[in-house]
């Protein structure tokens, strides 16, 4: 049985590698011309760091959760971002008549969802291999679900900060507004993603959740919405309506934490022969 000390060393190694690699591409993103290319590279830094760390400490990447798991978790993980996107954008459209654009082509939207899902899965996979494939299961061995979700959420949010500060992810809202609202959204999503990872035992529900959230918030509902002076403050990952909807789901899933398997290393397990 692996020791708590080994797990902590693996976590620290992953974080150093991840933030170190990411900082290089963030720098190139800010100073270079092809910033979108570096965005994709940054999104795969968690995966690279996780793979290197796992090979160093465990000589394997089998524990990332490669099997798809039960279909109900895959469907649930993909559906929840669609629901909170519908709620947040729907409320905004109702309260602000005329902000929902007319002339919507249902077939065009459906095709955008299908093609967008595939694209977003490829980019989300790079992050999720690191955050939920490696970090969440490792932390779940040494602390409670609440701490796992909260700590990984804070780390995950901080990892995005350079992109927000330098205007790559920011929806043109002031930093004093964007940073705390975005942080709340990411921490809320962290509770949902950690729950799906630990409950399903699979990496793929978090991948689908992450891809679905990016797709519906950024590429489906946002283009359907008229951009007024206040839109950016209410919608998206730095929008208060969206964040409130995410946090409601996060609270619900937090109350279901007793449904998760017990992954904590016990003292007698740690001291037993391997």
C-alpha cells in the first residue's frame, strides 16, 4: 500500500510540472502572435504533467480512469452544463426582452453541437487527464471529498488566472469582478467534476462535463445572445447568473457526498506490507 508521503510528493511534483510547463506557454501566448495555438498547448499541460508524474511514481497511467464507466454518468455529466446554461441564459433573455437573436436555424444549431462537442472534448481532455484523472483521485486518498473539491477548485482557478489577467479568457469585465466570479464558477464546477470522477471511477464523465460547459456557454448560447453593456456581467463563466446556477448544482452534489466510495488510506492500510 502506498504511503501518504508518497502521494503528497506525487501531488507536489504534478503541480510543479504543470504550472512550470503552463507558465512557458502562457508567456508565449502573451508575447507571441499565434495566441490561440498556445491556448491549446496550455490546455494539455495538465495531461503532460500527470503522465510524467505517474510514470515517475507509479510507472503506469492506468489509474487515470480510462474506461468509460456507466452510461448514466456520461449522460448526466454532459447534461448538467446544458441545464445550467439554459437556466442562466433563459432567465437573462426573459428579463431582457430582445436579447435572444431571431432567425435561429435548429439544424445549424444541432450541427454546431455535434461538431463542437468533438472539438471541445479534444481540448478538455488535456485538462481533465491532469485535474480529474490524476489530481482528484490522489487527493481523495488522503482527505475528504469537500477538501478535495475545494482545494482542486482553487488550484484549477489559479491556473487560469494568467489567461484572465492578460485578457485571453476574460469577457472584457474588470478584473475585480472577473476574478472572484470566475473563481466561484470554477470551484462550483470542481465539486461536480470531482463527484463524477470519484463516483463513476472514470475520467470520461468529467471530460464530457468540461466539454459540454465550454460548448454551450461559449459557442452555442453566447452567439445566440445580443451583446449589451450588461450581458458580460451576467452570462458565461464570469457571469453572475451562470455562477449562481453552477453553485446550486454544486451544493446539491455536495449533499450527495455520502454516496461516494471510501478512498481514504487508513493507518492500518498504510502500514501494511505492499
